[in-house]
C-alpha cells in the first residue's frame, strides 16, 4: 500500500511539474500599427468685408499659417475696417480653438481710441471639423467720440492657436 501511495504521489508531482511548465511559457505577440491622420489647420485668406475711411498700410493685411497682421490707417473718428479671416482644417483631425491673441492688451496700446474686436470664435468652444472652414471677423474702429482730428494708425497681430479636439 505504501508503494501505491508513493507511486501516486510521484505521478501527482510529475503532472504538476508538467502543468506548471506548460503554463509558465512566455507569450510573445508581434505586430505593427499605423495611422493615416494628418494635422493641417491654417489661415487660407483674408478679405476686406467693409471699409469706411480706412487705408491698409504696408501691404496689410498679411497672414501666416496661424497669425493675421493688420496695419490700418484711419482718416477720422468713426472710421473702421472689417476683415474676414478664413481658417481651414485641411487635415483629417478635428480641431478646437485653444487660445487667441488677447485684444485687450492691443487696445490699451496707443492710440487707445482705435480698438480691435474679434468675433466668430471663442477659445475652448469653437471647433473645426476635418475638411471644414470657419470665418473669424476682425474689426478695427476709431471711437466716434474721439476729439483727435488727425489721421491715426494702429497695427495688431491676431494669432489663432488650434489643438486636436479630443
């Protein structure tokens, strides 16, 4: 009887060793993943939507991929110019406007009677789907109540920073 128990114990130990060896093998998985997404959000054009007593200076307006520069000369109080900036998402990734230039700091610079406003976008909420366009409106205006009567000019660069919309 002792021999049968000893043989049974050896068989159980042998089977346990084989099972342990079988389940402790390393599993190696090899593979490659690729994506076909591209990022291409940029300003594609600027048009003058309206102008009253305004003259563009130094070839203004000009633009790069994410910045538009305006250098405007205004002839009298109440004069203004309005520009439409076209922003296109020519990539395959949806975008959201992360931030844009703080126009308050531009407006506080001399001459303070000339101010810039930006409409059509809001940082953090304006989205731009892949393949879509958006129009951002920039208006430069000389306060009609100003007592200065000589021609005034002011320049500003508006930068639009887009990030991936997650």
